[in-house]
RNA sequence: GGGGCGAUGGCGGAAUUGGUAGACGCGCUGGUCUUAGGAACCAGUCGAGCAAUCGGUGAAGGUUCGAGUCCUUUUCGCCCUACCA
């Protein structure tokens, strides 16, 4: 099954519709039909009976059902969460839409805002998602590693610090992977969102501090360059291993609420962040780990020491090897003393799926005035998007649809959820839909998915290494949870990550992007075709995108060179996992090769029409059989560029070989086989030539005959002292002695044998190495 | 800061298990045919050398009869990730 679907919800459609005053549905559907024409012209073997589009009601109604199923299983929930808020566009921005702390569209300084958001409980499956990576033995290591890091399992320990001070705060819990540095404890820092913040809500200085923190945004980038700042409370934390030591408690901007407990214990000598913070606020920097080669007087001065070492200045921990021995040992001691306990945390957070957008799948939930949640009943599904709405409003257009928002369930007046689902939800289960594309009652049927799933071979860009692939793996687990009829956990058995098609980028002197169509080459310089032929600057080759105007129109390529030239070029030079550089020379050389193949075809036809008597079929049989074998291998290994190279070799072989005499039958049979195995690469060409040859049968993959490939003679590499000195073409399976005799007979080789032979290394039919 | 991947001619890149390095294409050089060619065809194309030969897969070392391939160190490049406690 080779299906095609359209991931058709999302911002690009909504934005384009906004700009051109169109309905997103109309815009999307017209784009789909254009692309469909192009894909068909390229001759891709897509099963169009299984076509799906995620923005169709037929698709998203099942998604809403899934959503409610997960809701029942408590795998979906709503909570307040901080988001990147664009105050001008009145919308939530994803992290990647925040550039230098500003909204990518409005340029407004992005704020941190608390919003009620829907979440999928992906973290429930953290361990399973991590452990099961081991079973995915056909996935690239790189992708598995990226997922592993993303899930981010870390082993450590929770420590519940006793707090002293005027406020009713008795304890603060911290997570640490380095409990062994507890004797270096010199401050405790909590997130500004930590529960103790409620005691400071009215403190003017704290409000000011919080403001400063929120200005720096929530993006990783802005945090990375941001300075470490803190707000000192009048609380003191007691060191549980040395109760005489009491250290200050700070709010700090570098502590994140959603990792661990939103509180850290500061050990400046052995953590760079803590070190920077301690320097700024003049806190104690006590060295408790030394490098192995140093003595106990070692002290940390310029920067934190976080390499492996030995514990010092730490009472009962002294002398332990850090961190491999010291961490488990410390945890054991802390556990017996009831100070802390072993804890595993994950970096993976629950998946926020709420989007304040129109063009997405509506979330099938309604609320009463108190904000209680009511799932939309099954007979009222799907929740359809309203039509003919005004997109040019502040915030979420759905929020402005009074009529649509109101709904009565069981006589109760309720208000609909106006957020729509992240489009990654749509792509998390579409492969199930491909199995049962027309099933009305449910997203799939058990019979169909039992037959088809899991996906044998998944192909996608590396950009999906984490999110899409992880969400899909989660979605299968979520559907399987408390569901005996669903046995799939891993959707994709084999994964191949392909590269993209890239093109140089061009800019005119005013810094506007220029499309390759607008350019001509004059005396080796690239200039604008119109507008006084101004010289343009050539930028780096990047993946084709409309925003950079470095795209090539596939229709024009097909018109100028034909679909097969385009297919040939895309596959020819680079291996498929790498990016391809689009070039005029490249496509034209592919075009020329098809012309050459055509000349070869004419020669074949000519030879087939002649009446040869003699048949020296051996060469041609050998070549064809080997060719089939090679192509089979390369296809299986995705070595498409090597297939194209072999096709060139095939041309070079036959264009000469056809000067020899062959019978009609030999020529015809072998040529058909050749055309068959190259037909996946250039189907239009082979279809045409097969028709001209009056070949009427359906094509089936030819079997090669291994016996024909067995050679009688073989090339033996002759090495003297490991250095290659020559080649001998000899009969197969000769003994070591016989080969040695041949070497001695050969003048060119024997002249190197100047002394007694100490050793002979013989690899049968391959190599003889003589050691003097 | 942490992690990963990679480095082979002028270029894109080949090279099952360690066993003829540079397949194939682009580009370039020379030639043939042409009024012309940016078409087609033929020959050549890792470097040095007239040659025999010698050197050569980022660098240095190691294992091995034998290393582009395995190990150690190192340089450079790319990618991912990041106040993750």
C-alpha cells in the first residue's frame, strides 16, 4: 500500500486565507488539487482510493471520538499553564514562533501568560516510550538517540529541606542528581511560580522581580543568554546533613517550575549556574569534590568543577569516587536517615494540544458557567467548524462566533470550547485511517489494522525525528490503554529519514529575495533578467521554501524535460538520506541520459530486426543477470544513486556490446528484463519503449539465475609484503601452490621475490599475499 | 555547557564481512564532425615522474600479512539539545 494524505489543517492555510481574503477550506482544497495534478504527472504509484485529508469532517470526526475516548481514560486533561502570549495578535505562540523574545509576525514583546490548556498525558508513558526504543532495531540510531534525550530520564534523589522563617512554610522539596555535593550547599533557589510565591504576591519588590523575569520570555533561547537574577527571601533552609548550617532561600529566574519540584539546592562549587549565581550574590563557594590528581586543599576558584573526582570536606562521604560511587552511596545514607529518597524524573512534559486558532479540529467539549467540562455526546458529533467567518479579528476567530459557541446538552445551556487541536494530533493516527479510509462509524476497523499495521516502511524528514514520531508512538499507546482490541504499540517498524531538495538563494541589492526564474547568466555572472540586469548576490543553498523564493516549479520542469528526467535527477547524485542540490546542469544531464537511452533503444530495435544466425549470448546473459541482482540489492538498501550509476554502466555496456552478433530472441528477452528493472525509476520511458516493442504482458520482476553469474575465472590480487603488485586472471578454486607457481611464472611479479618466503596468506579466489 | 554524526579528486559521490581506493556522473583537457557550437561522438582526467616506480581516503599513533573501513589521541565541519537541577 502506498497511500497519500494531506496534513491540511494549520496556520499556513489560515494565514494565507487571511491575507487573500479567502476561506481556508477553499484555499486548502485548491492547493490540494493542484498538488495532486503534479504528483500524478510525476508518475508516483499512489493508491488514490485511500486518499485522506485531515481537514475534512470525514477525518476529524473520528479524531474527536478518539479525543473523548482518551478523555474517559483520563489521558486528556485541562490545566493552567504558562504560554508565550503575543499581546498584539492576541494569540499563543509556539516556542519556535518566538524570535529574540518577540512574536514572529507582530514583533511585539512576548509575554508569559497563564491559560487554561488541554493536555495529553504523554508523560504517563515516558518509561515505555524510552524502553521500547530498544525494539525499534530498524530505526536510525540518531532518531532513537534524539528521542531518548528528549524523554530525558534522570536518576537522582529528592530532598525535603526544613525551612525556618516568619512564614508558614515548613519544607521545600528539591530534586537533585548530585546529592553527594550536599555539604557544598550554600543557597536554595525556587521558581517564581513555586507555591511559596503566594506569600510574596503583595510584595512590590517581588512583583518587580517577577516582571523582569517574564520580560525575558519563556523561549529556551532567551533563557540561555539571560543573566541569572534572584530575589532574596527572609527564609532560611537547613542543611539536613549539618543542621547548624542555614542558608538563604532565593527566587531565581533560572529555576523552571515544570522540571523536578521547581526548586534546586545550590552548590556553587560544582555547578556552573549555581557558581554564577553565588558570585553575583556573594554566597559561599565550598569545594566538596576534587580532581583525582589534586590533594584535599584543592579549591574551586574561576569556574565550577563538575568532572569526575573524589569527595572532600564532606564528613562521612569523604573519599568516595564522584559521582559513580558517591551518588548511590549518598542516596542510601539519606534514605536510612529519612532525609531524602531515590527519585527518577523525566524531561518529557505533557503535550499541550490547545491552539487559539480557527483552522483546526474543534475540541469536542463544552462548559457550564462554573467551568465544568461536558463531553459533546456521540450523536452530536462531529463538532463542525462554522463556515463563512471573519478571520481578521483579534485572537481566536471561533471565540467571536456567538451562535456557534452556544450549545444545549441535556437541556443545559453550555458554551463550547473554542480552542482547536494542534495539527500534530491529526498526524498522530492518520496511518490507521489509511487502513480503513471509508469506514463511517469509527476511525479504523480492527480487521483492517490487524492486516496492515504496523507500517512496514516509514519515510519522512529528519525534522520529524522527535515530535511527530513521538506523538504517534504515544497515540498508539493511548488507544491501546484499557483496550483489548488494540494491540499495536509501535506504529512504524522501519524508518528512513530522507533529505530535502535544496537550491541556492538569491537577493537583489535591496535585499529582496529573487527567484531562480528571474535570473540569467551573463559572462559567468548571475544577473536579473529584467530591471537593467542588476547583479544579484548568491546565498547559501537551502531547502526550497516559498519565503526564500528558491523554489523550482515542478510543472515547468516536467514540461521542459519530462517527468522521468525529474525523477532521474532527484535520485541520481546524492544518496537519499542527504539533501539534493537542485541544479540546471543536473536536470539537463538527466535529460541527456534519457536521450542516450533512446538511442540505445533504436539500436536494440535495429538489431532485433536483423537476421543474425550466430549467438554469442554469454556476455549479454551475464550482464543482464548481474544487473537484475544489483538493482534488487540497491532498491532494498535505498541506494538509488547507485542504481542510476548502474544504469549508466548498462548503457555503456550495451552501446558497445550490440556491435556483436546476437539472435533476436536473446536481444529481446534480455532487453525486456532490463527495461523491467529500470521501470521503477523511469516508468514513462519504459512504458513507451515496451509498447514500441509490442510487449503486451504485465511486467513482473525478473528472476536472475545465480548459476550464470558463477565465473570460471577469477582475478587474484597479488601482494608482496602487503603491497599490491599485480593481478592474475586464473581459473577458479586453484590451490595455494598452483597460484604460487603462476606468480613465479609471471615475470612482472616474480621480480619482486628477492628472498626466501616467510609466509603466504591466501584468501581463495581473492588474494595472495607473500611475506618475504 | 551536554550529546551525536561526518571528513575520500576541481565537484556530487562509489567501495557486503578489513582484501584491486576513486565506480558512475558533473566539470575540465585534447580530438572528430560541423558555417558555428553551449549539440553529438572518441580519448584522457588523484598527485609527482619521460618511465620503471613512488606517494595518497583531515592529522598523529596503534592493532593486522593487509586499514577509507577496527582502536586511541587530535583538528575541523555539520546537526541536535540546553539554565533539566
